C-alpha cells in the first residue's frame, strides 16, 4: 500500500471518529425559577420609611451555576447538564424588591447602591435551593433568612428566616425545578409576611419582628 492510500485511509478514519464524537455531544439544558409577579401596590396616603435591598448571598456551592442535589446530609452533587440560566440569588433579590414595593408600606424600595439616603437596608441569605434524595424520598428544600438594619443607628432592627420542604411528584429535572419555584414563592411569602413597619417614617423609626 502506497503512502497516498495510507494517508487517505487515515483521514477517513479520523473523520469517522470525529463525526461519531460530535454526534454524541450533549448540550446543557437551562432553567430559571418561576415565581408569580407582585400585585400592584395599593393606593395609600401613608408615608413609610425607605428601604434598600442588597443582593442576597448564598453558600459557594449554590453559585456554581448547576442545579444541586444531595444524596446525604454530607454529600452534594451537581447536574452537569442542567444549569441555571439566571443566578437564583438575582431572581430572589428582584422578587423581594418587587413584592416589598407592592405592599405600599415603603416610600421607596430599591436595590442597594451604597448611597446613604435611605432609612433601612435589608440583607439576605439564600441558604438552601436543592433537591434532596435521602431519608423520605425525593423532595426539594428552600431556605431564606434576612435582616433589616438601621444604618444611622448601626443596629439590626428586624431578623427572621423561612423555609419550605416539599415532596416531588415528577421525578425529573424539570419537575424538580418546578417544585423549587413553588417552594421559593412560598418561602418568600413567609419571610416577607413577618416584616412589620410603622405607618410613618422618621430618622428613628423602627421595624419589629
């Protein structure tokens, strides 16, 4: 066999291998949490304090971009081909801003930008957002905590946490994400329902749990 034929067969073999590899390429699927939009703020003449909301923090493993599952309390796994299209921290933060605006209890609710012309600052933590595959079957867990500080007084004036743990009916990733969305919605509702504010604002106004 001459060199030309050897070269031709080598190219054909390489092309066949490459075609087979490309044919087996798997692309990620992307998801986002879906929570209902806030209702319109009620019309009111009451004047409350202003509030800035910092972007929620989370453990490092929830910032990797992949949908997370646990097979034991100590072991965390990541779905390699199932990822978040939008950072859940960003979505939780924007949802909380919208819903606090819709309560009508604040003169202003905005994302925290470092400015000091604000009465209170809300800081939060997305503690859990995961599938759980041990103990009582497949379920999802969502947990949030938050605090409100008075930047003038330098003290915490309100703190609370909320969580949800629910069983999953459709045991696939889309079903997991749908249940995470519902659990996130309920957790946000529970957390925000515990915030009480005065009807008028003042430099020394306070929020109580």
